[in-house]
């Protein structure tokens, strides 16, 4: 099939056909509307094809071109930065739920909610190779770090942290956002609020650091956290 489009990204060039672009747009629109990628049936109906194999072939070409990633099944599809570039759309990032910036609260996963980030944020996200997600902040324990109640923070999943990082931490069935501190004197390891009205949270065996808060998206603006 003769390519219809050339997409340039990070000094790379890839060819994408009109049909592949149409399927990519269908996937984007479903995720934006429902929070989930479409099923094979939904992709067939919207693309006007009769067989799953036609969809699978297109998906494999999109995957090979690094426009999407996918495992088994339609619901595992994720659009990659190259894919957003191909259809000229802002990145969609999963808004997982609400997390406390006060006393730890039960972690709530919100299914089917995604948010399109501003273009200036999208440009920066294209350079991120790690998994990222959004969380909405509830509480005021991090206000001195510029993270107010109701702010949306961008979290990057990672396994290693340094003292001073603002982190998303899981404490049993509860979750919170605080500053991680590693000190050479007691209490050694703890989570520190950025509001003097709150106490530190001592590190325990049931505490796990899940990700680093790398920015705040508030009122359509991208702000780095320190």
C-alpha cells in the first residue's frame, strides 16, 4: 500500500498510510471519550472492515512504527508520542484518582477518566520514556511546595529516589503525596509535608514509593516542582 503521510519525530521519519492514520484517530477518540481503547468490533465498525485480521494487521504496522504499544487484546493499546504526532493530537494521560496531600487517604482508582494535557506539556511529555499518570491532590499539606488543594500532578513511575524528591507513596491501602527524606540521623527515613501544620510520616515496612511527582498541571499551565 502506498504511504499517504510522512511523520517526523526526534529526527526520525516514518511512513503511515491513510488507513493506519484513520485507525489511530479512532483509538484516540475512544480513549478520550470512554477512557478505554476500542474493542476489535468497535474498530471494525468505525473503520468499515469486516474481519479482525484486517484490524490486527493495521495494529501490528502501527506497533512496528512505534506509534502504539500493545499486548494481547484490544484494550491493551497505548498511543505513543510518535502516534500523537501523527494525528496532531495532545497526549492523553490517565487520571488515576485522588490522592491526599494531608493525612493519608484510601487510594481511589477512577476508571475511564483521561485528560488531554496542554500543548506545552505535551511537547515535554514526548521526551519522557517512562510511564506517567495524573493524580488530583486533596488537601493542603504540600502548599509550600506549590502543590495546592485541587491541583493535578504528573507522576512518573520509577523505583529509585533521592532525598528531597516529592513522591507518590502507598501506605497499605492508603496513599499520599509528600517529600521523601533520607537522613543520616533519626528518624532516618520519612515523608515530610510542606506545611508546618502537619507532622512527618515515619517510614514503615508497609510503605512503598510508587513514583516521583515531576510537575503540576494547574489552570492549563505546566509548572515544575522542586
